[in-house]
C-alpha cells in the first residue's frame, strides 16, 4: 500500500504553487504539476546569476544592451518565467519593482512591460499575473490593468485591511506573508510552534481574511481574490493553510521536499482530524476570529470595515491603517527594502555583463 505524504494530503485540499523559478527545481519534488509559479526580485536575481543562465544573460545583453538595464531585467525575468510555462498548470507571476510601490502610473507601466515581454515569448495574458505590493497607490493600478486583461496579485499583505483593499482593487489573488521578514532574519524571533494553525500569531488574521471574503462574496455576489499565502519556514506551516481556508499555498522547494518526505501515518500533521471532516472554519480554530495577538491590547475586537473605500485619494485610508499597525508597517517596509536590494544586485550583474561585452567588442 502506497504511503500518503503530507504533500499528498495538502494537494487534495488546495492548489500548490511553487515559489521557485528554476525549472529543474519546479519538477524535482512534485508528482504533479504545480498550479502557478511565482517569483520575486530575489528569485530572479538568483537565476540571473546562476551559471546555467550565463549564456542567456549574455545573449540578452548583446541583443538589447543599448536599451538599458531595466529593459534587460524585464526581458530576463520574462525569459526565465517562460521556461517554466510547460511545468505548471496556471500562471507565471512577476513582481513589479519595489521602487514603484507608491506610484500608480509606474506600476501600470512596469506591468505592461512585463506582459509585453512575455507575450513575445508566446505566453498569453490568461497565463500571466503581476504581483503588486499592497499599498494604496499600487493597488490603484489593479483596476487599470484589469481593463487591459492583465490580472494582479496583491503581495506583502500583513493585515485584514490590505486584503479588503485588494478586493476593492479587483485583484485576482492575494499573498499574505505568514511569517514576518524578521522571523527569517532572526530565527530566535520565529514562533516555531507545534500547531501553527492554532498557535501561530498570523493565523487569526488569515482566518479573519477568509471570513471577510466569504461574507463579501455572499453580500455583493462577486468573487473575491484567491488566498495564496507565502513565506513559510516549516512544513507544518504549509499544512495549516488548508485548515485556514486558503485556496492556494505558495511553497518554496525546501518546504516541498520536507512535505514529500513526511508520511501521514508515522507523522500525522497537526490538525489531521480536520483533514478528515474538512469543515470550514475548522471547529478548533473558530475562536481565532475574535483575537489578534499581533495587535495586543490595541485591538478593539472589530474587523476593519468593508464599507471604507481604501483606494480613494491614492489609497489614503489604507495608508492610515498601515501606519497605525506596527507589524504591518514594519513588515511592508522590510519586504520592500529587501526587494530593492535584490533589484540593485540584478542591476549590478546586468551592468557588469554589459561592460564585459563592450570590452570584448573594443578588443576586436
């Protein structure tokens, strides 16, 4: 009898997206095709500088070096994602520059540039999604892009108000971060709990987003963004996403490997009883809807109003909420700073390749 792994169990409850750009890694651990393939500035930098992509980088620079590093970066990002299109069922995702996080027009222009590069490679809009940060100005780009058939994912989400704003922006999906950036930077701060769905400090907010989206779907009759959490540190955290009612989970290759090596008989995952009855919300998590350990004594017990227009005036109301919530403000800031640094690293690699080609040309 074939042993069921944690990965098998999770795949029966939600769609698994791969948090990886390398095609070899995308195929390595999965006995099935992942649904979507995400990326960000860090993952793109790693692939741009990977030895196996050196020839592709030099070729791209040689053909378009005079267009500048940003065009080359967009083109390389598209080329790298297009490599994976046959390895996935759904969409490839590229992330807009963190430098444009507070500029609607620049977000729109960057998304269009990505789509143009991908369409040149035969990737149609229905297989593309552009990741935009969940700031007021960035989310205001989503309705504009939707008119052109370009779908968006709101990323770097840390609070319920950001998720409501993403709904108002008609995003296709959202990517709440389950772990804050400082949990990755300093593992002594990471809540390495036995039962993440029940004990992780971000679980209440995810469950509250699920409740708000379910209510909005019922009240206004419109589909809500798909919940696709990311930023996992353990296999247990990835397993918790099904019990929290998420439609997808965006999982990196190291966590996929862990999930594929754990079997449900000898090592049943936390909340495994829920996987049998599959009720939402899980009976053992219902009390999380009425708590927010991340806000502590500052929380008044009420969820953000869905009647507030978080996109108006360049997202002024959303900006106020973000600024008032310490963990959201700091989480968003650190995420954007990290992506800016990764983009700078990609720029340096591209400009160095341009210099090398120029030197070779001048020597001829």
